[in-house]
C-alpha cells in the first residue's frame, strides 16, 4: 500500500515548512527502522514542500494508521516539531491518489509557481538519496520513475514550464517595481548552490550587469570564475551587502546569513548613515515588497529564496530595507487556474491511471500463479498417466499442454479485468469455490481507492 504524508504552501505554515526542510529529509531511515511493516520510504523536502512517500507491506485491508503514526513520530524526532503540530500540518493521501499527486508535483503543477522547472530535479534527487540510504522499495522505484517520465511528457507536450517559470523569476518579477534599471543596479548574489545559477541567469535576462557573488561556504571564487562575475571575500561581505541595491540569497544554511546587525555594520564601514536613505524614517523603517516607492529613490531590496530563511526578519527594522521572502512570494504567485493547462492535467491523470492499472493487475498475481500451478500440476499428471499407459507420443503431450494454455487464458484475462475494477475478492472467491485454491493477497499497492484527508489524533 502506498501512503503519502504531505505538507506544502497550500496546507501548512512557512514556519513548519522551514523546520521540515532542515531535518525532515533525514527522517526516512528512522521511519523504516521504527516500523517493521514499512518496506520503503522516500522523502521529498524542498523550500515549499515536505512529502514522505511510504510503501506499507501489510495484508489487504489493514489500516495504514499505525504506519502513519510511526512516520509522524520519526519526523518529530528528526525535526523537533511536536506530533500534534505535524498532524495539524500534514495531509494523508493513500491509494490511487498518491501516484496522481506525485506526478502532478513532479510536473510542477502543485508548485507556488505553476510549471517551475526545479521540482523535477528535486524529486529525482530524493529517490537517489533513498537509494543511498537503502530505504527505497520496488514499488517506490516504479512510482518515482513513472513520475519522472510523466514530467518529461508534460514538458514536451504542453506549454507548462516553457517560459522557465520558477520561484527565482517570480521574485524578480515582483521586484520590478523596485528596480527601475537592472543594468545599473548593483546586485549581490549570496550562495553558489542549485538556485544560484538560476538566479544569475534570471538576473541577466533582465539586464543585470553589475553582479557579485558571496559564498558562506567559500565557493565564491569558483562560481565567479565559471560565470564571469566578481567574487566577494568574507572580509568585505558586510560592506558589500550595504552597497548593493538588490541582494538575492539562495544558500543552504541553517542559520541566518544576513541580519540587521550585519547591515548596520556594513553601512558603518562604508560611511552610510542608516537614516540617510530616501523615504526611510525611524518611525517607518521598512515595507514589504511589492509596495509604492513614492517619488524618491527606491530602498534597498533583499530577496530571500532560502528555506530555512537566509535572512533574519529583523532586517525590516533597518531603515530603507525591504524584504521579499518566500512567504511573500507565495502570496503573489499566479493562481493555478490561470496557469496550469488542461492538457497537462490530462497527461498526469492518464499516467496515474496507467500506474494504478498495473498495480491492480499485479495485486492478483499470487492468485494467478496459484491457478497456473494447479492447472500445470493436473497437466503434468495427465501426461505421466498417458505415458504409463504406453502413450508417449509427442502429439498427446503437445495436445495436453495446449489444452492447459487454452483453459488458463480466460481466467487470466478475467483476473486483469476484475483487478482493474477493484473486484479482487470475487476472483479469489471463485478460485476457492471451484478449485479449493485459497490465496491470501499480500499488501495492497496503488490499487486501493484514492483517499485524502486530515490525520486523526
């Protein structure tokens, strides 16, 4: 049985998502170790999303709640978030809905910015991490591989993602009202990770020419050299933050890279009066972007794309500083209905149904194997009996083998049809009534009816 525990910008707070992004990714191993029936776990943890995909190896019809509670306990231990808070912020999905949800997520249809291109790579890396940790399973492998295939199909056959939609590009669109001329703006990029390259490309698309990079981990020189920009040494970081018209942070750190104290120190180093900024006063030190800049020059803008946050909230207390963070970006994200194409949703739905059909057919495999074994035993017994009577001709043996195959054809077709219709019990009952074959199905796969809901305490 496939189970999903999901928290995203749609159903959870950013404070909870921030904590999940720090420790949640390491919880898969703990989940599998703490609950024996869990045969696999893959965790996708990004700046706007936490999802735990679980493969529960339990007999058909067994409640998944014990596994859900064990998974929540593991996430709580890894993140420090209370179990009650997790239950309030996680949504449970099971059955057919798991595949459709992951396929939509991987295709960018559930992102803050519909069609964003980064999520497919994040999902792929989550599977790779599960493989490295030994927490994946054959069913989870099949699920995630089909998700990647579906994402490529959506990208190739629809306009979703064709404009390079991403959190980075949406943030810069929201910043347009603050930057009158990107070509003359002094921009500081903080971080050299996955988002840094996308951020630099988006900045250049808007005409930014004066871009510098700083890396808390010391990788600025390498990044700057490969991208043709200037690296900022650690000793100059505070001053460079103070000089920048726009600061874009996108680094993977658990602590704040920029705070009010650093900006104040940087301004002191370059001799800038913190209050000598157009439009800023001690009583009205900062505003959230986007907002009217008024007739004066625009204030300094800091765009925080990190989760955990790269920038301390207290920077908004520094006169003239405006902060645009992920929570603000999500508020201004385009509505899904205006962006997701019908064709993309249809591709995802069709792929999910195909995935479930395969799982449903496989659910009766033990019964089909048992029937084949039963028929083949009868066939072999008849061949042996014919030989004992002196009939050892190849024609007789071939006829018996052909007859066995003909007899099995219809039951095998019916197994597929009944499984797809969710009528496995009817097939099992028929085998027992007609042949005395008693089969107990193993854990249900993706074939159960879809379900989504809150988690009971």
